[in-house]
C-alpha cells in the first residue's frame, strides 16, 4: 500500500472514531466511508468476497440477536418471579 493511502486510511479512520466519540454520527459515517473506500481500492477481490457472503453474515447476526433477545426476556421473567433480592444479589457478585 502506498504511503498516501496509508495516511488517508489512518486519518479518516481516526477522524471517524473522534466524530463517533463526540456524538456526530454524520461525520463518523462520512470519514468511515472514506476509510472503507481506500481499503476497497487497495483490496478489491477481498471486498468482492465479503460482499458475496454478506447475506449469510446478516442471517447469522439476526439469529444471534434472536437468541440474545430470548435470553434477556427469560432473565426478566426470572427476576420478576423471584423478586428484586435475587437480582440485586446477582449484581453484587
């Protein structure tokens, strides 16, 4: 990778993180897009592979979120049935 691309990538990724930490989602998305475009221009074959597998990633992510949601609902049910003392003792441990 050429030096100017490294600088562009590092600068835009850094600015993206700064904007994200400051709460500016627009700036974070803008500079994050610049960083991704720089990476895509350097490694187009890798991005093609990722893009072709994207539906699988989305499906697995959705399944993971479903499991986490069900576990959270179950914990809420258990906390309601056992009272707040059990929940508080879990937090202290």
